C-alpha cells in the first residue's frame, strides 16, 4: 500500500510540473481569438501535442491548454507568424492552431 501511495504522490507532483518552455521566438507570438485577427494575414496551421495523462492520471486541463498554447507560439515563428488562434478543441493532448502575421501583414 505504501508503495502505491508513493507512486501516486510522485505522479501528482509530476503532473503539476510545466514541461514546455517558451522559446525566445515564441515570446514574440501571442494567442488571440478568431474575431481579433480580421486584419491579419493567415500563414497556415500548426498542430501541437503533448502528454495529457501521466501514468494514467489526467493532467490539469488548464495546464495542458497553456502548454499547448506555448508550443503553438513556439511553432508560429516557423511560419514567420506572430499570432496563433486555436482552430480545434483539445483532444487527447493535441490541438491545431491557425498561424497569422498581424504586425506588418
């Protein structure tokens, strides 16, 4: 029983950690809503994913959402974008974002 409790403790502890770091390029990108990018140029889409469960335990939905946004912001620079907009809902730790250039479109 003690062994199981230790595993659960470390699993919960690890699920609270943030694994995804914002790159210097990603810092220049932002997350907006579709209604906010009317004057921007759409450059394409990016699909990002991560582990939504650790050892069978669901991670915090808010933490998964934030980390997916960080990944999308990091990838936006690959398309010379400065803005990402969620295109799909989160499903199994995966989400697709539209990438836009809003500054000097």
